[in-house]
């Protein structure tokens, strides 16, 4: 199927960001990792599994399993039938695989080893329209790398690793929080770990009690290839429901000689 030609080629005008989303700008793509953590009581990553996210040191075949037998690839399965995993291989190159679910019995990404998981989603479903149970994706350690909450259909993790040969430019970030204890604040920390470097704090956000903070970047923040991004939250007291989102444009690095 051919890509529709950009209107700018015909003398008309269309926002550049829209053209990127339409796949009309070569070597540009959008990325929008978002996450939720419903019970932050200490320093935790903003993802549905809770706790601090652990980035693997080596690539491995993954396992995918549900808490419900209804998430089955068999034609009678009413929930999730297949799940697609998007991530990076041992060389930080982008890979994607779709596995057929087998309910509460784990299935493997046979032939595909993942170093990173950036996103997972339910690709095909039965009569319920989404996954019935909670789906867990783990490596061989085993360490959980992604989860899909029951009925949600997609992973919720404000965690992302930039593919090899590309740079991610963060154009917007958002943090929202509701704290169970009156007067308690919630802090948000965006951590970036460059490849081969140390973990660095890229931004800090403080939300008193209940509220949200959004930053629109006039000058997008660049994150180099193979860097890990991990948005974390910490409540000064109580328990916080936290959501976070990043908006980025991921651009292929210039590989042409100077």
C-alpha cells in the first residue's frame, strides 16, 4: 500500500508533527511511552508492575503468560489471542514479535531474544474485546519487563530505550498524582542512562497533594542512542496514584560522511 503524498509537495501546508505521525517524513517517527502506578509508597518507576524497573544486562527469550485461561489463542478463547512485543535485541536494533497466548501456560518468543521491551499490546482478541487476565512478560532471569493489566490491552510503562542509530527528542512530558494523605507531595524524576554511562537525573517535578504538571519543551531534550529512560515517582508520605507520559520524535542519525 503506497503512502499518501504529503500536501506540501503540492504547494499546500500541513503541520510538520502531523506529517511525522502520518509517516510522511523520512527517518522520523513518534514515540509516546506512558505509564501508571496505582500505589507508589517509595521510590518506584511509573509502570503497572510497581517497584523500580530493572533493565536487563543481556538479551534473552521472553515468556508471556496470563492470569486467565480465557486469554487463549484457540478460536474459543474469549480474551487476548495474540500479543505483540516491541523492543530491542542484543545490538539495540528494533525487533517485534507476535506470540499466540495459551492462557495460564507460559509461551515463549522462540527465535527472538530481547534486551529491552519498549511496548506490548494485545493484537487480536475474542468476544470480550480485550485481555481478560493480567498478562506478564518476563525474561529468563526471570525479571518482569512488561505487564498488561486486565482489560487494558496495552502495557503502561513510562520507560523507553532509544534504538541503535537513532536519537529521541523529548518534546513534552507530563506527571499527575493523587496522594492519599492530605498535604503530602509527590516528586517525579526522569532518569536517563546513556549507553556505557551513569544514571543521570534529567528533570524533577513536584506535585503538592493532587494535581498535574506538563512541560512543553521549546527546545526538545535529546536522548542519544541506546540510552535508557525511566520516569520514577516518590511520595513524601502516604500512597500516590501516579501517571506519567513522554512525547518524543525519534530520528535516524545522519550516517552520511561529512
